C-alpha cells in the first residue's frame, strides 16, 4: 500500500521523450505506509506543456500559485488550503513509461520506480511564468544517462 507523501514541480521537465523535454513536470511521490520496502518508493510523473488547461487543472494550479511555499524548500504557505492532487492528472490517460531511478531532489535517494504518464496536462503561459518567477530557473536535474537501465512503456492501439 502506497500513500502520496508530496508533490513538486520541475521547470523544465526532467524527462525527455524523443529528445523533447516538456516545459515542466509534476512528480507525485508515494511511499509505503510501512518502513521503506525493498523496492523503494514510486513517483508518478506528469508532463506539463504550454496550452489551454483543463478547468479543474487551471483552478488547482491557480490555488497553488496563490499559496506558494517558500522557494528554499521550507514548509510554508497558508494553513487550511485544501487541494486534490488528482486534479493534476490528465483527463485522459493513454499509458506510461516506467523506469527505475532515484529521487531528483537532494539527497537523490533511491530506488524509486517512475511512472511517467504519456498524456501531458496543460498550464497556461502565465501559469508557467508564475512558477519561473517564484522558483529559480532551472530547478530541474539535467537529463541523466540510462546507464543500461530499462525504460518500458505501455503500448496502446
């Protein structure tokens, strides 16, 4: 059983598909309720592209922008702000890529199994600019070599 521990954003995206790096990526980081399992944690990655956002995504992103925590990683923001992280998911999912890596935030602990959704979500140009203004650019790790690690994907017809 896994629980959502936290989510965070990277600008630009930390993954590249066919040499395309998305404008941003959202990482939903999950861990087991028990002490760390041998397989480690799970992160669901959602690519963010510039475009017209789904209304529920736009509303959640605007709420996040209004309540940004400090950019230095300290906990912060307004108490009592309710959000539903599911509103960050694309309305339609068409599979995913799966690979094993490590967390991309300092201490870069692992192993972490990443599930990168194939369908992106869209943020408006202004929403992306708000993230750029609040968090130093870039706040993403460079694309890492696979070093022989397998990247699997679902196949849809």
